């Protein structure tokens, strides 16, 4: 039996139960790993509440890192003792787990288990957002909401590394300071200031090529007013709740805009894409261009507190859970 955090009935943070579970031997195409750390992500809260339904009961968590302890038949890419990181829907908050081998990647020696648990999901998301959803380039200006969050601190650093001008919205002065230390050239206190007016002022009326919006309800449709004609609105999350249905005609009136609602699962569905995405992430982290700020560590048994802190806007950067 191993320690894990499960949900038997969707709900608030109290729905997370710390208990012992059985972990089977790996089946064909699977590996079993002893986890050294698991990642905490906003999506874990959508799944916990049932907003993204999952078959009950389930082990929460979509990201982690550990050491291979057994391999199933047909697995040739991994052996016992390999250090791996992964993104897999569910099963993350557990001291040991089984996962499909084709969803794992080997960790380079210069990436620790804790770093990997804090970056596989968030970092590969940032990789596709800045390199594939909207190919950010030197000279572009990007607006990023929730700049001091897990995704936010990584986009700021990566976009700055590319040579873009990065503007971030944040919920407090402390978060603004942190965002500026992580690549952002300008920050906006969006709970106190009108962020459209501030973007206009900062860009001298030019506005942005792209808005990366993981906040959702509270920042829509104002985000569209921060984009140049023919620019792109990237709605990649809904920390404040989902965006209400809207008339596509709004994209015409706001300047022939493009809008997309991407997800990592689509971008890294194929093994080749996953391997390349992870390699690009390891490269920017390995070179020191992007640092993984693990600003909160929780014991696995304290998962309820971790979720309360995340939803209460108390966390910054990445958070991990330790078995
Ligand atoms: N599409 C994808 O592939 C993908 C992958 C990973 C994550 N995501 C999305 O990316 C977003 C960020 O994820 P994360 O794990 O890095 O979380 P996070 O940014 O660390 O935490 C969420 C942040 O959102 C801000 N926020 C604004 N309104 C909020 C509200 N009403 N309640 C709570 N927080 C609010 C808070 O920052 P302030 O206090 O500064 O406002 C909070 O710290 C989420 O929407 C997530 O679903 C999408």
C-alpha cells in the first residue's frame, strides 16, 4: 500500500482524502515509478470540483517525477533506476504510481526531481504557447495575465529570453516585484488599475501582438482591447471561471483578431511532439535562461491546504507535493 490523495466525491478542498492505496505491477507498455515529487496545478482544482469530470474515485494530480522501479512488457525506452518526469491526466498525488511509458521522458542529470515536478506541465505549456500557439519573436509585445503564477513566471522568463517585451498583470505589489524579477518589463495591478488603459499607456497606443490569458471570466472581453489588429487572443485557462459564450463577430469589431483555446494534451498528443517539447524546456532551463521558482512545498498529506492556497491566490510560481 502507498500514500495517495484521492477524491471520492467532487467538491471543495475537503474532498481531497489522504489514504493508502494499492498500486499494481505495470501492465504492457507501462512503467511503475517511486515518486520523489508531484506538481500542483490549477487544473487539479477543476478536476477536484467535477468541472472537468473524471471517473470516481480518482487520485488527483497531473504531473510528477521519480525513479522507475519496474517496467511492463514491451517497454524498451526505460529501465529500472531511470529518472523520469511526466504529464498524465490523474494519478499524480501518490507516493508510487503506474503510467504509460510513452508519456514519460528521461530527466537530464542537471534537472532535479523537484524541478521536474514543478515544471513538466507548466513548462511544456509555456513551450507550446510561446513557440507554437503564437510564435513569439523579438520585438513583439505580449500581455500575460496572472504573471506571478506558476505559468506566469515561466512565460515571463521565456518571452524575455526570446526578446519580446512582456507586460504582466498581478494581484498585489509583492507579486509585481516577483514578476519583474522573472522577465516582465512592466506590471499592472489589475485589481486596482484598468489594465486596458495601462497597456495603452505602456505601449504608447500600439497595443500587443498577443494576450496569453489563463484567468478567463474576469479578464474577458477587456483582453481583446489590448491586442493590435490581426493579433491573437490565447485563452488557455479559467482561474476566475470560464468565459461566457460570445458572438464571434466581436473578433471583427476588435480588429480582425484571431482567438484560440489551446490545451497541452492536443499539442503534445504525439510522442515526437512530447519529446521535442520536453527537450526544448530542458534546454532553456539547463542554460539558466528560465529558472523554475518552486515557491511552495507541501507534504502530500497537506494537499487540502495546497489547494486552498492556490485557489486563494496565496501561491506564486510553482508548488510541489512531497510524499
Ligand atoms: N491550456 C493549457 O494547456 C494549460 C496548462 C496549464 C495551465 N493552464 C491554465 O493556466 C492558468 C494558470 O495555472 P497555474 O497552475 O499556473 O495557476 P497559477 O497561475 O499559479 O494560479 C492562478 C492565479 O490566477 C490568478 N487569479 C485571477 N483571478 C483568480 C480567481 N478568481 N481565483 C483564483 N486565482 C485567480 C491569481 O493570481 P493574481 O493574484 O496575481 O491575480 C492566481 O495566483 C490556469 O487557468 C490553468 O488552468 C492551462
